[in-house]
């Protein structure tokens, strides 16, 4: 069961080339992405309506695609426009076409009711291609339910434990209760740790002679998108009050997209606004993130294996779970709303 | 659920040596094949009635087999004739014995009611060892329901798309509607394409200076056996009317045998009656078929993966599906007949 | 469904080091073993009560363990004693602690009702570290239901067939009916074969000029523990009557512990009381056992594969199955008793 009426990140822009097709399963649906001759993104169900073969194994013919099993031809709206030895093509001969928007190096698609697909609802991630910021694109595949990764991102008390030598820093970081606020479609988490050590990944690229004030302020919204203002400034220089003098600032953008009920696509990047003319700084930051996310992957896959051993296991809530508990309720509520609004559509949307 | 009262190809003759045992799962049943000292084929359930160990890991003792787990001995009819530390062997101590017939290099077995096993019903595939023809034996294993491969073989409009550089030829091939006739236990498909290009695999071994008339005429019968008269002759020389002058003719024999509900054994060969004293011609034809069948395997496994993502997906019938739709109905009807004739036997036959 | 109120072997002593953690799934439960600073064994559920992460990926802090996902700290009794940003820890915040006893190089744990865990019930395996005996430790992992291995161990008629060149010997061994007696929680099997050949593994280390009298006398008790007096002596020297002159004697200790419903831990050793100052003799015996157990593994995994093909297959009992049939009844009876005694506990014990 997946939320349908929402925008999911399906790919990084560079994954979909000018020629050929790109294929990825999104919320249980095989999806084929390609670019029209003008560059515009097309997102079609990657399953021929005839016998179910992947269209992405087919052939580009202008903006159309020819299924290379039996030769059916589809236009970029998904309509079958030609079939061998057949004059009349019935109008129901088509594959699903998904609203798709390319914005700031991410390609977003909508697998719900197309009439509700409003590009204005796509979260702002302009830091990904803003010339004042620099970043590199990241992707990881997880063999776990995407909610376990949401949990991880909604409780940063794991930073000093899972990420001691990368994102972590001193364990006092975990002792600070973050502020958690309900926002539209999600939560906002704000954590300030004053007069502390710089986290290793930042200390590696930014000279930090003494203690710092450190912050992580992020919105985590449906379906699983994190946008964060984080950074550090010399302790006591007023960062918390809004003065960011000699600060190292980041605007991490991360998106979780379920592949299936038990696997997840994870898109991420870590834009920074200092030393943007030094590629080795961008590389160092990206490498730290990649290492840190491998640490997350190890513990979350181990957690998943433990949970699979006993379906009756119930997690026990602690104080640190405030944000993740709120977000899980938001997810459940949205799923329930979609079920009630249109029981058949909710079911049928998978098709 | 498998059709029981039918002959299945279980092996190529050369797979079952004079010594030792050959083991293969056929329609969900582990089957052990071996040759008596006189060469006659024996087909026994490859599962000791005692603790279920494979008899094929056992020892030949004349025409008998000794289970090498606890030492039970079975005769070639499947009866237990000796057990350690036991004088009297109860008559129900036996493994199933299957009627088996070796004919034209194929070994056929019958997993249904032995009383109904009539070797006269075995389809004629004499081209496999007729001295006027030459071929090499082929085998592929598929991890898909055998019906998906039946579908493939019943709709040759896939030839120019899946097999462009092997069996394919010009796409106009797909535009010709074949004639489909109902025959006993199956369908006959007849397709003539006049004044067309020679398919690559044939052009590689037969000089074709100009256009050809090309035909594929095959019977596809239960459980999944294809026997085809195919070939090409110089265009306009009257092949369709029965005159085969300077023709390249083939008599392909192919058999699909379900291993389990989700996997299939595929036996095939492509006898030809020209250049039969030139082994390199036979090799070239066989190699083309092997390459082409790898192309089928790629698209059918991809199709299977897509179908598994969504059990509610319904294939949409097109005009080209006439033969495969008829054959699927024949399969369903036979399964239903077997269920009604003997509900318990149909069930129990798996044992 | 596993028997709960019983002692299971969880590990060899040397597997649990002075530092760090050792993790193994026992009867479906992830278990973490470690040693307190004084060496005493601790056995905790290896699944944090918070989000289910494995504690064994955590950090030792004295006798406590810190979960390295979010930093919860547990004492050696399983109680959570610290959580980030939280003053009061609720008493239900804990992981299961299992009674554990280290005895004669084996570590036993109890996954049932702790109040019933009586170390006096642990079977005596003192030969494993008795200075008058020598042995090496063995371990194999099986991907089968542990009962199939119990079956194997309860019917030694397989010796001359499965283990011809290792434990086996002449096939007349299988022709001798063993005596089977019911004992507390299991069966005792006694088999004497008089005036026979020495089995290969023993002949390799003990000079046997002529025929021998050979015996295997073992108790096989819940949950799956074999303790055996076996050996051989020159034929006719009165071994059966109690005189063991120039005998080669063994006291094999073997324990089967279910990992899951479909996989098993197998601990074994073969103490001998002759040539105990010759390590090459101990090595040779151990190597023979390892080879023989690989032979068992091959046939039992093949058997399991055959059984999985047809869940309706019913094994047919032969005379040689007396001991294993009795033991399976003892297992069923114990499971039924635990179910009746406490339906919820039996269910809940997996947690």
C-alpha cells in the first residue's frame, strides 16, 4: 500500500539520457523514463498492455516507442498507435502515462490521479542546481521498507552512534532534545547544540579552531522528502539568532521513494555554499555522506533482518521518537484518506 | 496444476547414459531415468518411499537401484525388494514407476494414469533421427511458467522484433495474418510470406540471390509440442502450390515440459534436408537457433518479472493472439476434464 | 514451533571471546552472547527493544552494552539503564535475558520460562573437557528442519551406505536390529555387531589385525542431544560383557539446535581415550567425522529438497525407524504439553 497522490522522485536528471530508455520500479510499478526529441521527460508504464513485456527493451521511433516483443507502437502519451496485422486499434490499448516534472536535477513523477497532479506541490530543492551552491548527486538502493529509513532520518540522535567518524561528533549531540513541529504534510525538526565539537565531515573541509554552535533544521514531508538547513559557526557568534559569520552551511536534499513494499530508492545530495570553487571540498563532503549513508545502510538492513525474524515484534517508543511517530501517523492518515476517498482507485492505482 | 494424461519429453536420449542415473524434475515430480542392462529406459520417482531421499544418489545393482541413505533396494518397476534388518517388505513399499518411451532421440514419460498411456499418441518427430535430415540437440532451462513460452511459439509476429538478426527478416513478416486451425489437442498455424527477404539464419547457409517465398506451418499440441514445416524457396517458383525447387526446408521439433509451476524444460532441434553432408551447415543453423532462443529467453524472463510485480495485471488480446488464445483454452479445458474425471487422481497424480 | 522449556547448546565456549559479542539465531530468536569482565556468560536477545537493531553491533561498556543505533544502554540483565535525552526509563524497557550455563566447553541457554531453568537438567558431556579424553570441536550449519537430522542420528543403518569409507564398514552392520529403549526425555539405542570389520575411521588410528566386536550405545534426548559410548575391541575378547581390552573407545557428544524452522546448528565432537598424547590421532578422528558429516549433509539436504517439492509426501515407516519414530512422538508430546500448559506463553516465548 503506497500513497498515490504525491510526487515521488524517480531519478536524477542525468540518469535519463537524450537517447534510449531508463527503467525503474516506483511504488511497485515498472516505469520507463525517456526524453522527447525536445528534451521533455516522458514517464510511461514499462509494461506493454499486450503481453506485459518491458517497453524499455524496445526501440525509440521519434517520440514513440516500439515494443520489441510483438511490435506494438505507443506514442508518448501511452496510446497504442500501431499493431501488426491489425487495422483498428481499440482505444483501451494503452499503457499508463504518469505526470512527470524535471526540476533542479530531480525528475518527479505522480502515480496517483493525474487530475490532482499539481507541480506547485513539488518541494523546493533549488539548492541542487543553484549557482551559489555546490553538490554531487547520490543514490543508494535499500532492501527495506522505506519507513525504516524515514525513521532513521527523523531521529538524529543516531548521529554520534552510527556516524562517529563521519557526521557524528560528540555524544552530547544526542542528549539535546530537538524541537518538533507539525507542518503541512510533515514535521519540522530543529536541533541546536551550542558550544560543541565540529562534526568530522565538516571539520575536514572547514577550519574550526575552537568550539562551534551546530544546527540541524529540516522539514521532512510526504512521501519521504528531507530538506535541511544545517551547519556550524564559531561558538557564540550568534548563529542561533540569525547571524551566520564564518559559518559552514549546508542544504541537504534527500528523497526516499519506495521501489516495492520491501525496497527503496534513496536520492540524496549535500549542497554547500562555501569553497564552491574548490571541487575537492565538494568531493570530500560527498564522500563523507556516502560513507555515512553506508553506515546507516548497515544498521538498517541489520534491523530489517531482525524484524523479519519475528513479525510480532513491537517497537517501544522512547522520547527521541517524537518526530518519527508523528510522521508515521501522517503517513497512516494519508493512506486512510486515499482509501476512503476512492477505495477502487486506491487499489487500482497500482495498475 | 499440470495436465497428467499426456506424454512429456523428459530428456534427450544422450542425457541418459548406459550407466548411472539421470535426474530431472518433471511437472513437480522428481524423476530418475536410467537404462536397464538391455538399454531399455526406466523412469522412477526419484524419491525413496522411506524418507524421501533421492534414489539417483544411490547405487546401480543390475537393473535395480539401492538407496544409499538406508540401503533399501528397488527393482526397475519401483517395488522395494529389500530393506535392512527386515524380512517382509510390505507391498505398498514402492516408488512410482512411469511409462517411458524412447523415440527419435527423445525420451517421453507419462505421469498420469498408466492404464491410459498409449505410445501411439506420441507425436511423430522422426526428422530428429531420419538419415535424410540433420540436426543437433538443444536444451534451455526457463524460470517461467511454461505457458508464457507456449504463447511465444504461437505468435510468430515476434520474429522480426525479437529475432531481427537471427530468425527474423523483414518486419512485413509480422504484418501477414497467419491461418489458424483447430486440430486434435492443439492448433495448426500456417503463415506464407511471399516475395520477401530470406531470414538471416537461412541466408547464412543457403545462397539466396533474390527474394524468396517463405513459410512456417506448424502443429502445436498438448502438452506443449511444436512440429514445424518451414523454409524458403526462390520467389514465384510455386512453393505455396507444393513445388519445392531449390528450397531450404526445416522440420523443427520443440517440446516444452513444465519443471514446476514456475520453471520449464525446453527441448528443441532444427532438422534440415539440404547440405546434410556439411556439418558446418548444421552447426550454423543450430547456433542461430541457440542465439535466437537466448533472445526469447531474455524477453520472456523480463515479461515474467513484470507480471510478478502485479498479479492483477490482465493481458490485452490483439488480433495476433488468435492461436495462443485458442491453445490456452485447450489447456484449460483439458485441465478441467481431468479434474472432473477424477478429482482425487488429478490431485494425487502429483504424488 | 519449538520446544521452549529445555536447554539448547548455543555455542562452543571458544566462540564467545573475552571481548566483543557473539551473535546467533537460536530457535528463531536472535541471541547475543558475551562474557562479563569476570568471564561469566551473558545471553541477551540481540534485538533492541527500541527499534529492533542488533545489540551485537553495539559497544561494550563494562558489563553493559550500548546499542549503536540510538545509544540506549542495557545492563547484563537486559534492563535499559540509559536513553538519550530521557531522564526516566520505563521498567518495561528491556530485552530478554536468557539463563545461560557454560559447561564442558558448551554454552547452554534456556529460551523458555526462566523459573523452570534448572542447570541440573543439562546432559552430562564431561568427556568434552575431561583430561582422560581428547577431542576437537565441530560445527556445521544445515538448511533443513532439525528433525531430519534427528532422524539421521536415530537410525545408524545409514552408516554403511552414507559413510562407506568413513564411519561405515561392512553392510552387515545395517542388518543388525538395534535395541531401542525409552528413557527420560528420549531413547537409548544399543547396537552390537560381533566379529565384523573395523570401521575405516577407527582402523585409521588403531591397529586392528583381525575382526572386531563393535558397539554404538547412545542416549538421544530432548531437544536433540546425542551422547554415545561407541568403539571396537578385538573380536571375542568380551567387550559386550564389559571387558574392554585393547579397545578403541569414543564418547561422541552431539547437539542439534534449531536456528529457524528450516535451519539448524549442529555441534559435535568425538572424544577418544586412547593415544591422547598424539594430536595426529585426534586430528585424524576429527577429520573423519567432518568428512562423514559432510556426507550426511549432502544426503539430508537432497532429501529436504525432495520433501519441499511435495508437502503431501508421507514417509513410510520401516522396521529400522523404531527409534526415530519414538523420538518424534516424544517431541510432539512435549510440544503439546507446552501448548496446553500455557498457550500464550508457548506462543509468546518466541518473543
